[in-house]
C-alpha cells in the first residue's frame, strides 16, 4: 500500500513539473542564412556609405547632401527594426496538461479567475450590436463559469449602451447554453451565422439543425430590438432621457455625471434558460466632472481595474476593444498555459495575442492586417523579452499592473571547492565573518527594503517580512505606516488596498454585496486618482494616446517578460478601416502617440536604464517611437527623383566599376533579406509587398502630420485635428473600400505622385530632344522615380480606381496631360544650355 502511495505521489510530482508550454525555435536551416545576410548587409552598408560620403557630386551638392543624410537615417532605422528580429521563436501549448492539472472532470476547477474588460465610448461610432457580439462571445467562453466576470466600460454614459447591454444579458440566457451544448465556433452570433461553411460538419446531435434554426430566429429578433433602440436614440428628447421608473438618466450630460454601476448578471442570480449559472456581467460608467483630466481610454481602463478589484478581484485580466470578439473559445486556456506554468509563469506580466480581422478585401490594399508586424516583428521580440502590448487581445497579471517589480530569479546555492589551499579558505571565511559583523540587524534591513520601492515585488510578501520578528507595538506601528503608504500609492480605499495584498485574487469574505458596490462607486469617482500613482506607476500609463506602448514598456522596465501566443485558430478577431482616409487617420493616431512618448519622460532613449529592460528590447521600443520622424527624410527622398529629372542632375557621380559593385551588392542584400524573412516567418509575398507600399504611403502622409501635430502640441500647446468628410459610397460588397473621404492627409502623397509623373514626362521629353547619348544617364533617374510611383500605387488606386478597373475618364485625362506636358517641354526645353546670341564683331565697314 505504501509503495502504491509513493508511486502516486511521484506521478503527481512529475505532472507538477511538466511544462504547460514549450518554445519552438525556428529551424537553423531557415534562420541562420537570414542572420548571415544581415551581417553581410551591414558590411556592404559600410562600404556603400564610404563611397557615398567620399564622392560628392559637386554640380549638385545640395541634392547629394540631402540624399546621403536620408540614406544614413534609413540605415539607422533599418538597424533599429532589424536586430530585435534576431531571435524569433514560436510557441506551443499543452491544453491537455492544463486540464489534467487544474480542471479535472468531477472536481472543482482550480483554474485562476479572469476579469474581462470591454471598453466603448460612442454608440454612434461603435454600434451597440458590435459591442453586444463581443460581450456574448465572452459570456460563452470555454472556461469555468464561476471564474469569469465581464466588465463593460461605457465612457460616453450613453443610455443606448446601457439598454443594449440589458437586452444582451437577456439574450445571453439562450445563446450561452446553445454554444456550450453544441461546442460551436466562433461564439459571437453575428459572425457565426455569417460563416459560409458546412455548419453540419462534426455535428452528430440530431437536434442541432432544429436548435440552430430556432437560435437564428431568436438572434434576428434580438437584432430588431437593438436596431429599434438605435433608431429611438437618434432623436434626443429636450428634457433628456428618462429610465423606466421615470427618473432622469444620470448620464444625460456626458461631461458631468456621477459614476454608475449595474450588475446585469452575477453568480448569485444570473441563470440561463436551462438553470445553469452564467458569468457576471457588469456595466460601468465612471464619474466625470468639469475641470478634471479623465485621460480618455487609459483612465477608463484604470477605473475598470479598481472596480473589478473590489467586486471580483481576479488575478488575471483580459482587455478587448468593443469590436474584437473571441474567435477561439479556448483562447483563455491558451493564455493560462503560460500564466499558470510552474516554470515560467511567475515572471510573465502579460500574454499578447495577434490581431486578426474580418471583412478585409482579398488584396488588402492598405495592409490593414499588419501581417509583417504581427507575424515577423512580434515573433522576434518573443525571443528577447516579449512582444509589446498592442492595446487589445491581451491577458494581464494584475500584480504587474500594480507597478511591482518582477520576482527575482533565485540563484543556485554556491558550492565550496575543495581544490583551494586551506589558508585561502580560512582567509575567505575570515572575510565573510568581518562582513557579517558590519551588517545591520535582519529586521531593520527588511524594514528598509519594504520602503525602497524598487525591491518590493509584492506588498503581501514585504508586509510578512516586516511583521516577522517585530515585537508588539512595532508591529502595529509598521502596519499603520504600511497601510498609509499603500493608500498614498493606490488611493483612499481600504477595500481596494486590501485587495492589492492578495496575489492570488479573491474578495473580502466579510463584506456584503451592498458595501462592495458602494466601495466600487467610490473608486471610480473622478477625484480618486489625485495625488496617487495611478497612470504614473500603476495601471495604464498616461501621457500618450497610445497608452498601450507606454504600459507594456513600464512593465518590461520592471523586469517582467511577456509572451506571444499564436493559437492555430485565431484567438480574437475584429474590424479594421477599409477605405484610404480612415486607414490614414488610424495610422496618424498611432504615430501621434509615438511622438508624444518621444517628448515625454518615458522615452525609451533615456528612460529605464539600470532596470530590467534588455538591450534589444530597448531597440524595439526606440524604433516604435522614432519611426514617425522617418517621414521627413522619406518625403525628401521621394521628391528627389522629380527634381533630378527636371534639372538633369543626379545624386551620384558617374559610377565606376567598383562603385557599381557596392550598389548592386546593396540591392541584392535588400532583396535576399526580404526573401529569407518571408521564408522563416511564412508571410506571403503579397502581404510583405503591401506592407512595404503602405510604409511609404503612411510615411509621407500620416507620419508627417503626426510629427507636425506633435510638435505643435508639445511646444506650443496647440491641439490640432484633421477631419474626415465622406464623399460617396455604394451598396456593393466592400463598398466602404471605394468610399472617398477628403482629408488633409491626402495632399502630400498626391503632390508627390504629380511631381514624379511630371518629372518622368520631362525626363523622357528631354532625352528625345537631346539624342541617343542622353538616354544612358536617364535610366537611373527613371528607376528612382518609378520606385516612388510603384510604392504609391495603392494610394493612386484609392484616389481614382476600383478594385479591378480604372475609370475611363481618368485614363483619357492622364494621356491628355502627359501629351501636353511632353509638347510643352520639347518646345520650352529649359535645361539645355542657352547661348547669349550670335557673337557680333566690328567688320570695319562704314554702313552709313
């Protein structure tokens, strides 16, 4: 019997030691050639710039100087972007081991609770039906019901959002059991019923077809009710909205209203039509008053952190945008394979999933999928210290959001070497003894460590260390001081402060639901964060509209690492802007956030040294805030071809054989680097090329305006915005792709296109006029100009074209304009050397 118990004990110990995930390194046959060509490209760059700097073009010195400065900047940008991709990895998870260890059938689940955050602001821009689908996919997730809580932040205090969420909670009582009974994917009804696949595949239940038809009918009725609420909300009553009991809606004034919390579903009362328990669903709208800075999305997320800590206090958080639904119901378990892993889990601050999108056209004209970033750059970062946080689809460790340092890795005990002479060992021992005599008492040292912010990974542990060995009055005094320090850091809420001491989560057992709700209202008051560390060291960090980059950066500076998880079935899916104008405005917002970080104290160029941020990880963060500045040299470089063609000058002297070798070697290295990058990452050439094209399009438009707007905001305090005006559309599939919206962002790329087209016409006309010898120098200039035009081609197509055809009138006007410019150029011929007229000499004859 004892032998059997020992075997069982050893088996359990072996299971506990087994990892829940593993790294899958890129095969050396794919990654090593890639690294070799990077090194070769660096060497070639050195020789290339040696030639460019040592051989100026005297008759076009300004053009040469500008081109060399731009090329040096591009080379530095390439280094910042390239070297964080030196160690790419992939990962696998073992969901079966996770279930065996924490979620065995017939036993209470030991999986950690998770709080889900959904943020929304304006129901006119973020349709309630989209938000409802996101919430329904969360409530139906494949995870223990009692471990799931969903918090919806309505930062616009809209009664439409509140009523739509009420309808959603009622529909969830039918939708959730249907999803779990038939194990359907995805669990967002809008996208499930839109699937053009055989929905009977792998379904064996005879009642499935009948239940599916009934559920589809229920969902159509649900959509009618939501659309009726939307139609009703179009016309606001003069006296404002009123609730069902006749009282006025507290959020009638969006900028001045109290905090609101409504628990729609909960463990105590939320049951589906089959009597099973449903996850908790909570509506939250934080208090807003004039004169307070509410910090937009970052402030709303921090309010959700505090509310959830008071009401459920799960140790892990998942945040989603309102238009990103759960596409893989097992996604949370995928994240738990890293967070709850006994070997690596304690140092993981968050698990980031890639963003995938629905409704994008097959050609992905404007690189909306961001495949290169999500499938190349982020995999590279995962091999260093982890991916950056991208704002949605991320599972956080709550303790990491509280600004604590990552736990230190314990060093193995030192071993004594017997090969040293005895007199050396005796000297070493004497030295250790002398050190021990000068050290401070243990309890005093532990007190000092607690108050030193950089060395307290968790106040729960530090508090325990203080209390150990401190007699009577000192314990009470230390506890008071600690509580005061925590309240200064986290805010004046004893319930919330107590929750921060619970590393594994959980709420206070002796608190009533009513008292917890009262405390939850308190922690979302607009003045709660005053004189605290919220937004500075705790939670989502303030100071930029791209708060996601700042938040992840601060965590990595504290020594945490993040994980990049790519399940076979995409974890989350969302929507992306389709038309050119909306896409440019999205990129403008991201770039503006990077410029704001560049001018802030959290700039990775100078912040976080001496902390836990690794060298190559810092490279990636520097690249993420420096890239908008590339727009200035990029704009200049894209203008150079037109100037060269119009003036007849060029940025390089006549090439020698040696110089030609370095130019060719550089182009070959650039080409091979791209090929090998696509080979190890699995990214298709279409996606890679679209990314290259939009890098130029966004660089000369959105990034340029972001730099201009950021400088105005930081230096002059002027906050500008570029509005979008819709100009048309139709009802075809992907009609939004063809919608033209005028915006100021369209001016620079349009100007560049026209300049280069004019330059090409002028250059060809000049060559025709000057004869055969002028064609040789022309080819380099034409190649330069065509490089710009080819990269801006999707922009041109977005301005004038359709998916498969260009309007005839555009072709006619293009030919007409090209002909006119050619004829004018041949007639004017401005770049040929002009003579001063015939040389007149006196002939000696008197004509009079």
